[in-house]
C-alpha cells in the first residue's frame, strides 16, 4: 500500500496543474506525521481522482487544499480524526466561511474519508451517521442592468468599438468578442478560456463548449452582433501562431493574451473591468454576472427552463432553478396585468391612481 502511495506522489508531482505548494510542501520535524498521512492517503486519493475518475484539474486542486487545511487543523490541535472533531471543525468553518464554502469543504472531506474506509486506511468514516446540514441563504443572482450592458457592448454607440480614423487592434477585437460571447451564450469564464479555434463554426453559427464534468454541449450563436464580433476577431487572429510551433500540433486557443498564450480567467476579468471603467459603469461587473443576465433574460422572455438548463450546461434542472430568478420588472408586469383584484372588478374603465403618484 505504501509503495502504491509513493507512486501516487510521483504521479501527483507530474500533474503540473495541481498546485504542488498545496500538497507537497517539504515537511519539518513538527509536521512529519502530517506529511506521512498526506503521502499515504491524500496523494493516492488525488491521483485516483485524476486518473480513474478523470476529475477536472481545478476540482482536484480544491480537494487537495480542503483536505490539507483540515489535516493542518487536526495537527495544530492534536486532535483525532473522529466524529467529535468533525463537529468541532464544522463550528470552526462556520465562523470563518460562507455557507457554500463550508458545504464544499465538508463534501471534499466526506468523499475522501469514504474512500479511505473503502481502501482500508480507516475502519470507519467520521461522517457515518453524522448530521451535516448547513443552511445556505437564498441570494438572488446579481445581473447587469440593460443600460450598463448596452454601454459595455456598444461603447461608441451603434458603431461598436470602431472610432473615426482608428482601426481596431487585435486586442480590441478580442475584448469585444469576449464580451459578446459571454452575454450571447451564458458561457462560464473557464469554458470561454478553454475554447479553441476549431470550437467555433461560424458557417453553422454554433460553438462547441467543453464544460464541467467533461461534458460537451453545442450552443447556437443566434445574435448577428456576436457572429460579426467573432468573425472580425478570428480574421486577425488566424495568422498569429504560438511560440514553439504548438499551433501546428492542434493546440490553437481561440482567445490569446498579449504574449500569444491562452487567455486566463483573470485576464477576462480585467477585460470586463477595463470596459466598465471606460464607459463609466459604477457597478462591479464580474464574468458570472453575464451568465446570470443571460439566464434571467431568457426566463423573462418565457423561455422554458429546460432549454435554459441545456444552454447553461446544468446536469440538473434544480441547479437552473436556483440559478435563475424572476426579476422585479417581470413581477411588476404580472401584478399589473393579472392582479386578482382587477380581474374581479366588473368595471370596463380601469381605475387610475391619484395624480400625485404619477408625478
């Protein structure tokens, strides 16, 4: 078992994408016991998550950090991995993190401890018969207002990013295409960064998205604005190759950075913040707000939630129901046009509110 664990450590070292500082820090004498636990179970568990379950690199990294945080907490308090310590750890987490973060960290530990029991690293899991119910507040998703969104997509009015006497640079065309794609498809920022040139089929007006859980989906490009923005960018993007000839090997990212590398999540956030500042949008706009706005707008237009589920790439419609919400504007329209009190009224002439309320 220990030889297998040692081989797993080597496998994790070769993963590259996993943050080694999160798992394989050089052990001191004081935490050598923790290091042994990591090499005996955590490294093997993560290697199998990646090799057998084919989990996403970010998921593996999150598991890694969540488990090590717990083991450090155990080591500092000289605690046993028991049901009592798990209850104490839940109190510790709830005092420091949001409910969603606490639920994720506990889910990581539950999956790991279940695996350890199955692999005979431990006789029983501390999560057995442990009531873990973290109440998560229902927060309405933040969306971008129509006026702010229009300004961000059309900074110079209907002319878009074009300015008199100025031909847009490749980076300006890239930024416009990024913003158009975010709002027109509801794509996740990680999915957008992972797009390749061959992911886009402008003739068929569709893109192929590789999403969470290694699930692939096709999303149609229904907006002419989006198709034109992508076409303009790809036209100047195609002649540019990446260093080392990697584009010739098929690794051709759609969106490139200044250094001609694949664009990152952080770069997309900077693009959004830069455009928001240019058009004087005061709200703090994030990539996920485009996704919220996409889903909410479709819902307001009475699009069936099952279609929205497919477009967003959700495996369960329950996720979509939590993700979307009916806006106050939609609720106001419903209450004004279908209010039971007015439906019951037999008067053909609708009542008007006092004039001072209309001013």
